[in-house]
C-alpha cells in the first residue's frame, strides 16, 4: 500500500481495491449487492471500504458443498453426484442433471447394501 493510499480519505475504485486487498471486480460486485456504496460518483470513503472488507471476510452462512450421493443413472450404471449448496435441494429430491460449474457428476461403483441388510435384520 502506498503512503498516498493510506492518507487519502476519498479513493477511486482502483485505490479502494488496493486498500481492501481485493480486485476491482470484487468491489464492483459489492456495489451491485449493496455492501459498499460510493460516497460520491466514482469515489469511495476509505473507512467504508475497510468496513465492507471486514464484513465480507467474516460473513457466515454461505452455501457450501453438500455430501455426495450415489445414484443409478441407468440400469447397471452408477454415478456419484455432489451438488453445491444452491442445488442441494435438487439433489435431495432426486434430480441429478446439475449444470452448475461447482456441482460434480462422476462415475461410481454400485453402493454396498450390507448396511441396509444389517439394519433390516436388527
């Protein structure tokens, strides 16, 4: 961080990105999402940028990856589907045609049924 950036109160988006330690694109997303508001068109308050960076670093409850699920795609063909947090409900309801970049569908072996048989005998 330059001495000028540390002292300035009103920052351009490039300077604000440097202060926050993020990219300009990230700051534009924060503005779009309402996390950060420009003080004046094209300029950001240094304290507001630091507060937004702190909030975004400590936020909780974001969607995370879910556990995988092995399902039969066709007779004798098994796949392992892992949905991202957004598509977890779709996977739980039985849909496996996930198209998100974060979702994964991989070939798998037939799941073992020994656990279900043991549970039925008890």
